C-alpha cells in the first residue's frame, strides 16, 4: 500500500472517529480524565490535561454529524475504487 493523500485523510478520519467515540463515564473517568478533572481556578492557565479534555469534548460535540457524512463518503469510495 502506497502512502497517498487518501491514506492520510483516512488516517485523520479514523483518529477523529476514535476520539468521537470515547465515553466520558465508561472510559475516561476510569483513567482519571473524568468531567471533574482539569478544572482550574479563575485566572489559572489550563494545563495540558484540561486542554485535551476540552478538545475531546469539542470533537464529540461538533464533529458528530459531519463524521457520519464523511464516513459514508469514505465507505462509498472504498466500495467503488477498492
């Protein structure tokens, strides 16, 4: 398999799918990344952990519907062109 632009796009889609399906209560809280973690005080700079939690929540919220369409297009392209 050659390293193509389509393979790069497919990798990004798979990574986004992986982030989108992470469940906060079932998975993230077991490793210490639950909803109560990463909350800082007023004026405190958020740490890496808090920023990653915000990124995961944002991806789950914003990318849910577009991922359905993008995944459907990828499936059709794979069916047509192998």
